[in-house]
C-alpha cells in the first residue's frame, strides 16, 4: 500500500508491504522508504487495471497507521535539535567540563 504525506515542506513516501493474508507488515523491513523504490513499486501503464482484494478496504487504515508512525519517527529524528543517539560537543563545551 503506497502513501504520500507532506509534513511542513518535506514530502515522505512510504510503501507498506502486506502479508499473505493482506495485513500490514509493521516490521522495519516491511516498510519501503526510499523514494525511487517507492515510485518503481507503484509504476504502471495507463491502461493497467486497478485491483485489490475486498478485505483491503477494511484494513487500509491499519496500513496508514504503520506508515504514519514511520513518518513521525523520521520527522522526529530529522527535527530533533539535540540528537541523543550521538551527541557532539564542541571544543568550548569540552574545555568547560574539565
């Protein structure tokens, strides 16, 4: 299931893979984030018929929930002014801690 979301001035594309029974795959490897790959996955011809299983209509919000959470996680990582995963201190801060 393909999603396109705009947050601020940033556009996020997500392709959430489905399991064999058409459930959203929330695993990290079940979400395609790379723009080119997402676009390749949805590429089709103008006369390609639209098809999806009837059960997917009821589950589309489950897929959106997975995509939305993943986009939110990326947005938070990209906009965090003080990342805690790899904090960097400049030379002045290092001198002040001695």
